[in-house]
């Protein structure tokens, strides 16, 4: 979004959260999720090198977060690629969830 568009939208609706604030909030959420995903990946890699196994709960969480982000981006932004990616990563999350549940009962 260009600077002039943001200023125009902010002047039209002074009572609502401004476009700039919405943009900053969206970026903050995105960066938070990205940091969480990187942290989960680092934990999985460390666990693999140290214990030679991976707790299936971490990839389940990783794929679940990624799925929701992509799925929502696909719906809200009308992006077919993100929508399909969200569905596929959601299916991966379900598969890993079943694996995680199966390991709990063994």
C-alpha cells in the first residue's frame, strides 16, 4: 500500500484503527509467527542431532501454524496458491497429529 493511499484512508475514517496501524499490526503478527516457526524448526533439528528422534508434536504444530496462515491468506487475499498451500499443509498437520497420537498409545 502506498503512502498516499494510507493517508487518504486514515483521513476518511478517523475513529477506526488507521491503515498504518493495521499494516503494522499485521506485520507484527506475521513476524511473530515466523519467529515461532523458526524456533520450532531449530528445536526439531537440535532434538534430531542430540536424541536421534523427533517428537511429532513439534512438526504438527509447525504445519498447523503454517496451514492457518496460508489458508487465511488465500481466502482473504483471494490467492489460489496460498489457499491450496494452506490445505496441503493442513493435511500434513493432520497426518502428523495422527502419528503423534499413535505414538502416545504405544
